């Protein structure tokens, strides 16, 4: 199983699964739990000043002897500092999000770092291929947080047709059925955010995890289209007030000011009413808090059963 998988080989991991680089959520403990479970754990630099990022990278090295990565959120004002920390610590893998990773690739590729940009369109995938990315993470709008406009079902096969390098599917992936579906669409790996945010080793506040478990099919909403940065969260007082502000024609600066600090409030303080409870549509599929390793084993272990029932339905 998975002997010829390019994502496993590229990242030197057991299962071709990456943990999403979720700001405020993805620390050394979560990354190490995912890496020790056989996937690629990822520390999110997004919410960290450079000295804290360095500390978290060193902590992850003490918690696992397996590879892990760092996610650099390109909209973040500390992105350039994060690149230098990653270079100094010789982190083997970097994922990027929310922008164009040209400069990151230029700086880190000569050091041997594998660069996997998150992309949400065909044009952007082609651009990062020219820039020298090692693989792409094609993220559909089912995902949580900052998103694009295309669903995974439609985005992933187009990206698989457009580039030669391995494609990792993200957005809407939380169980073995989705792993098989992603591979059917041309992906060779998956990235999972929401289900790992809700795992046992995740630092996310209990109240936030409860909101994910409680979520149903229509629990998430997308706000912020007016700012040019659409974000998917679980609907609450914060999203309703944000929507009202957006509809009243508030200036982008006012909207951004209203959003400042809200993700931290939800993740760390557990303010699930007035905080930003970022989560993907898969929140509806997450039903229990489990260890990261169990999640990984289940997602790949059950894929054989999924495939068997698929063959039965399609061909018998
Ligand atoms: O980055 C994410 N998800 C995130 S970042 C984040 S932190 C945040 N906090 C408050 C407001 C906004 C963000 C929360 N969630 N996912 C990766 C991702 N990247 N999704 C979509 C994209 C993307 C979008 C446009 C990547 C590139 C792009 O265009 C770049 C270009 O140059 O065309």
C-alpha cells in the first residue's frame, strides 16, 4: 500500500497526510502528535513572533524525530521573519498560504527545503509550478478560514491536469471516504485541518471543540467577501455582526478592525460567541475528540473498505 506514492517519498512520511497550518491552533504539540502518528505535522507561524516560532520548532524537534513542517501565512506581517527562522532551523518542509510564495521559494529552495504552496485556482498552481514548488495543496472552498471560490470536487482534478508535480487535496477532507474521493480526483495526498483542530492533542479551547462537534451541515458561513479575504467560520454573534457591518457598506479598514483578535479569542479564551470560530464544512462530520494517530490510522485503514464497497457498487 502506498509504495509508489510521491507525497510519502517527497516528505519522508508513512501516510500521505498533512495537518493544516492553522494560526493559533497548530503549535509544536499538535505538529509532533501528527508527525508521530505517521503524517506531516505543521507548525503555523501565522500567529507567532519570530522568537516564539523558533521556540516551537525546537520544542517539536524534542517531541518527535520525524519530519514536520512550518506554515507561512503570506498575508502576515511577520512572514519574512518566519522564513529566516525556518532557514536557520533547517525545517525540512514549508507550506504557504494566502498569497504568492515566489520569494519564499527563492530563499528556501537552495537550502533543500520542500515548498508546498496552498493554492485555490489553476492559474496560481501553474505560477507556483514555474516558481519551483515541490507539490501543491489544492484547497477547495469547503475548507475553514481564508478560502478561495472553487469546491474541492471541481478544483482538484483541474489542478491534477494542469501540473506535473504531486497534488494534495484540502478542504472537505475528514474521513476515509474523502481520502478515496480525493485520490479518485487525481490527488496523491490530503491535508486535514478541522478534524485535527478538534483532536486530543490540539490546544484549542474545549468550548471551540464543542462547537465543531455540535456543527451540522449548514453551521458554517463565509464572511469577508467585501474585504477581498473571504473566511469560513461557524456562525455565531460575531459572524452575524460582521455580516451586518458588511451589508451596511462599512469600510474595509473598519471590517478588518472588527475582526482583529477574534481568532485568538475563540481558540485560546474559548469565546465562541464573539470570537471567530474558523472551521471547514467538515465540522459537520467530526463527532468525537480523538488522538491524532487514531484519526490518521482510521482515514487510511478504512480506505480499503471504502474502495471495496465502491467496486461492488460500480462494477458488480
Ligand atoms: O491561508 C489559508 N487559510 C487561513 S489563513 C488564516 S489567518 C486569517 N485571519 C483572519 C483573516 C484572514 C486570514 C485563516 N485561514 N488557507 C490557504 C489558502 N490560500 N486558501 C486560499 C489561499 C489563496 C488565495 C489566493 C492562495 C493564493 C491566492 O492568490 C495568490 C495570488 O497571488 O494569486
